[in-house]
């Protein structure tokens, strides 16, 4: 190849790189902890309605890592929007989130007065029983699991420091019942390292009883997994899932448009239909096969306990477990 030919190829390669870089600069970047079963159909609708907005999706394993990444990039954010995780995590990091009043906020069941987080879903943490493994009368309350005479086997719970679902359960129990019930429950717990293990042990029948997110339990039961869903009469913990525009985002207008779309009736209908997750909208019906919220005794978490008191709550739980192990 001649020197001229090599020069032409080099210039073409440089132009291609420049074009890709320009496209990357224009792209709205979304960090999300939600899985593709939800993000795929919802964002497909967004792209169809906003053909001029290029969207790049980055999956993050958990809420803790999500906010650690946003914090590390503070001052020069690489993303515009975050989606997924409980409002307590968002409320704990107001400095990372832009205050943006979205038109669809008014339709949701929970509104941040500072407009930094925006409610996208309601995620209940319920009890599930593997009907092929469990023998006897099914529990109807969490207090039954903590009774000295409980004979239903170990109750699976993930470590609250590693699992957002388990932390929600713990915070709910302490809010409603106090530490005495948790202390009575500890001897009956099978503590595992993460949410996935907590869910799969009951699904596979290795454990008879455990805590599970309502949407996943509903999907598995509909697919034929032998699970009975139990909404405890003495209280059901829950999370408000959120989205937010990142403070200092490179594309604040497009980011706000994406966040607003996630709250829209159209996006919420896809969420309810595709993954059986409850909508955050007051005007949306529940997924098929689950009770209305008016028929569920939801536990309203103490905000201080769930956000600024998180580390202390986890530490106290660990101490409680250690005391139980010494007995």
C-alpha cells in the first residue's frame, strides 16, 4: 500500500472514531439496576416516541454500586438518569440528584417534596411457602414464624447488609414490631449471602419458607413453581422504587424526558403486564392475580430508620444474630 493509501485509511479511521465519539456525547446514558425483562420493553417504547434521543443503557448489579458509581463521577457525570432501587437509597444521596419537577409526579402515590427522586413502582416483600416442601398449617403472620413452637422449618432471609430486599424486611419488622420479635425470629432464620439465594432456595424446595419480592413470586407461581404467596396479616414491608436525573447531567432536558416517561401511564402499563410489578401511579390497576393495596396491611417505614439509620440497623441485627448463636 502506498503512503497516500495508508494516509487515507488513517483519516477514514479517525473520522469514524470522531463520529462515534460525537454520537456518544449526544447519547443519554441510563444507569439501571432493573433487569432486561423490564428495561427492554419499556425503553423500546421510549425510543419509539423519542426517535431523536439516542439512549445508552448501563446495567449495574445493585443499588449500592449504582450510587457508588454516581458518587465517584460527581462533578463530571457519565450518566444522565438512574432507575431502580428504593427511595431510601435516593433520599440518602440528595447531593447526587437534580431537583426536577416532572409533570407525571402528580400521578404517583409518593412524591419527593424536593423533586429529586420520582416514584416508578411499588415492590412488596411477602412470605412464600413451597407447597411441596411445607407441611402443616401455612402461617398467616410473621409473628407465627417467631413463636417458640414454630415447626415449619428454617425461614430463609438474606443478610440485610447485602440485600436490599432483606433490609426492607428487617426495617419493616423493626418499625412495626420492634427488636423483641426479631430476637425471637433469629433462631428460626436461615441466613444466606444474597437475594438470589434467598429466592432460589424456596423455589427449588431446599427451604420451605422465605421472603420474596411480590413480582418475582407472582411470575414464578404463574409459571408453575409450587409457591403459595402469603401477605402477613401483621404487616407487609414494601419499597417505593425510583428514578432520578443526576445532578450536573450532560443532557438534563433529555434526561428529564426519560424520567418522566418512566412514570407515564404507558410505561407503567408495560411494567405491570411484563413483570407483574405494581405501578406507582394512583390510577393504575394492580397486576393480575395480586390483591389490591387496600387489602394489604403495608408497613410504613420510619424514614430515619430506613436511610440515615441503616448502618446502625444492620449492626444491631448482626449483634442479635451473634447473641442468638451463643445461646
